[in-house]
C-alpha cells in the first residue's frame, strides 16, 4: 500500500506556515538572546548594536568537538525516539487506535508525506531556531535572572520548567493532552542535555534528527497500515481551514 500524495498547494502552505512560525521564533530568539547578552555582560550597547549575543552562541556551538557533538546528537535523538515509540505503543494499547485517528487525520497526517529533502531542510531550521529560543535564550535568561536569588540548581530547574511550558505553547496545534505532556518532557530533556553539555549545536542537531525519525516512522506506518487514517488520507487540512471548510 502506498498512501496518497499530498496536495501540492497544501504542501506549499505547510512550508510557508512552517517558515513563518520559525521566522517569528527566530526574531524572539534574537531579542531574548540580546537581552541575555546585555544582562550578563552589562554592555547593552554592544548587545543591541554590536550583536553581542552572537559570540556567546558561537562559543556554545563550539563547546564540544564536532565528532562528539554529532555522535552525542545521534545517541540522544535515538534515545528520544525509542521513548516516543514506547509511549505511542502504550497509548494505543490503553486508549485504542480509534482515539488516535482524529490526530492522524490532522496536520500530523500530512507533514510526514512531504518530500523528504524538504523535510530535512525544514527540520534543520526547526532544530536550530527552536533551540536558540527555548534553550539558549529563554533557559539562559531564566538562569541569569534567578541565580542571584536561588542556588544554581534551583534556578536551572525552574528555568527548564518555564522554558518547556513555553515550548508546549509553541506547539499548540497538539490538541491531545498526551502529546502536550510528551512535548513538555521533550523540552525538559533538551534543557537537561544542553545544561550538561553546554552545546547548543548538540541539542539542535538532536532536535532535527528526532523530528526526522518521528516523521519517517509515521510515513512508514502510513504506507504499511491500510487503516492508519481510518479512511482516506488527509490532503488539504491547512487549505481547508483557510477556505473556511474546517479540517
């Protein structure tokens, strides 16, 4: 069985929607990184005008040797995917496949059917942008603000929770509470690895690889399970919403 191809206009809409959302996050990532650089260095003029945050990002990117960064990212992404795989199996066993059908027939049923080279580019952008905002900028700023009030471990824990909650809100299209909880704990895991490694590159690559692994597995399920969608595969979820027809 081969699942139906995604409507071309819908694929374009998904790409544009993703780029728009990531563009907004990138702007916020730069703004919060600028505040972080100004707050930690005291040089607000340099932070705002001289891109004072950029050297800090570069330092984090170079925190580990390339081989360790890539190897760690692969291992971390693999571990995350294994946990996600187990959680999905448990959710299906507990709730039944029927409750998964509405989620599968939404945007989650369309993105995995995008051309794989496009997915690689999009997930690479997502990994870099979201880790810049949620881990480097928001987590870093939270720790910088709280570390003078509470011990470092407490400030890191509180900042990780806040950053992960915002991470969930950024993925608000996940209407299912189980997916929201999974996204929260995913954010916490990224925070923990970033704090332990100091490498924004490691978590960004791991984020991209994890997303690609999940999408590839969903595509495999779609092409092997004739009842994956409980009917025809969705082809115009975003376009239908824009046209007022509902998802």
